[in-house]
C-alpha cells in the first residue's frame, strides 16, 4: 500500500532511473558466487520436472 502510494505521488520513470543509477554502481562480480549457487539450486529443484 505504501509503495503504491509512493509510485502514484512520484514519476515512475524517475524512480526507475534512480534505481538504475544505484544498480550501475554495484560491482556485479561481487555477487557471482551467489547467483551461480541460486542457478544450481534451481537446476536441482527442476531436474525431474516434465513439460
């Protein structure tokens, strides 16, 4: 509810631009081990799934 109100009161494009600025400053390589671990966990969880 509070998030919705914030977005309504502010320009959505401005919010997206600010978020992008924050993410641009983050060193993505720092998080690679966690991203790879998540990917491996997803593979393990879905290895017996059928489509």
